[in-house]
C-alpha cells in the first residue's frame, strides 16, 4: 500500500524542482551498521533493528541523509550533485508515533562551502515559507568547527577534544564533561589491584588481571568485549581523568558556550571572545564570516537568525554548520540540518566529498497548518 503523503506534498516537490534538486528514492530497509556507527547515541536508541537470512544487521530507514549518501556512492555519480527526497522514516519518538514523513535536500560535492551552507538554509527557509505562508520563522545556527577550534586553541589533550566534540549538541553530556574537566574523578571505585595497574599504564598486565577476574567470576573472556579492549578503554578513561583544565581555560570555554547573538553580530562577538581569551581562531572565524555574508545575500531577514555557540545537533556526523528552524513562539523544530564533510568517506567513498543538507518534519508542518487555518 502506498503511503498517504501530506496534502501539501506537491508544493514541496515543486520547490525541489525549482531548486534543481534531483528526486531520489532509497529503500526502506537499510544496513544497520552505518546508523549504529555514525548516527548519534540518541538516534541509535530509537531505530528498529532486524536481521537478514544471513545474519546481517538491518533496520527500517530512520532518516535520509545516510541512505542518500550511500546511494550516491553506490551509483558512482559525479559531483556536485543535489538530491531531494520525500518519504517515510521509522523510529521511536517521545511525542508518539513511529512512522512519519520527512523531506529534504542533500547537497554533495560543492567545494564552495560558504555558498552551499547558505543555500541549504535558504532552501529550508523557502520550503517553510511555501508550506506555512505568513508564519514568522526563527533560525538558530551553530558551528561544530568553531567549537572544535576553541578546544584546540585551549590546548586540551586530543582525547578530551574528542569527548567534548562528541558531546556537542547534548546539553546533559556537555555539562557532565565540563564537570569532569573541572573536578577529575578519582579511582575510588577500583580495587587496589586494578587501580595500581591502571596507574602504571601498562595494557598487557591489566588485560591479564581482567582475564583472571573474569574467569574467577565464571565469565568467558571471549563473550562481549575482550579483556584487551576493556583494558585499553580503562586506560583511555584514566588518561582523560588525569587532566584538570585550568580555571582560566574552563572559564573561557564557559564564556564561549554562553554566546548567543544575532548572526550579523556574531563575528564581532567571536572576535572579541578570542581576543579576551588570548586564542587564535582566525581561520575558523574567516570561514564563519564568509558564510554569514552568503546567508545575508540570500535575502533572509538577518534579525530572524541567531548564532548560539552551544547549539549542536545530536548526530555524530556533523562537522561544521548546524542549524534548525522553528516557528516564532513555538519550540518544536520544523527543520534540522548541517554540514557533514567526513561522512561520505566514512561510508566508503574513495575520495572526500563535502556535504550539507536538511530534513523537514512534515507532520509538524501539518499540525501548524491546521491550527493557523
């Protein structure tokens, strides 16, 4: 049975055609591993998993970005290329319902990242204007690359940079990570034998100790994570816990995360922050300014766009721009998107392919259309 598309679907398809984004249809059944590896903890918890006859992990399509990118790689299409989609996705939602419609555009291979980022925001904004005429819209913009540049300039160890970058977009995870940086955890939870081996930093003796403990408890060392993997992870956590960020650096990071200003004031605010904190962010800020200029050139009212330094989206594959659009006075997100320059290589592309895109929640648009009619 064909899905019942929203009544305003023709308007969306017409806009996609105007924007020269080729329609693509990807299978509902997808390989699960790309989502489990790259889609973010929040989404991983809510996808519907199954298996093929051969035991391969499969899932119902929980979103479109990864399937569209996989289809692009498998078709060996050239770039730049713009794809559009409109179809059902399947995942558990806190607000109820496991099946709903999404539409969007994935823009692959354009090396002018500032222009492509601005075009993605403009396309998403135009779609909402077409389907929700007369409704005031608000755009929130963040930037994963600016956050990572701040972490690097503060001189954090690579392990901490990775942990904080993964936490970007999750207020709870980021708050917990900053608390750990301010007050590193002790080893009180470890027994004396393990604590001593951990402090020595030698993986082989620690793995041997873990093997003995597992065997004594009747656990098979071959079930689940191996003793070597457990030892390696424990040593990595120990390295992170041994770092305490200087109070001045921690305060600088918190001041950065508190920045929220209209987009046309964002570059000045970031430059002021970098100057006061004594950080060199010139390359990242130049890219930020170029994108802001391109966004302004697309005709969106700049007073409706805000930059929030702490804003991210809870998907692991974003690398730069992240954004969402809401209706003014309504917190429910209508559009979410961003840049994912590493994703296609991780999915198997033979060479790097930059990408940016967005998804639109059509059921939420439908509800707003009903309440405003």
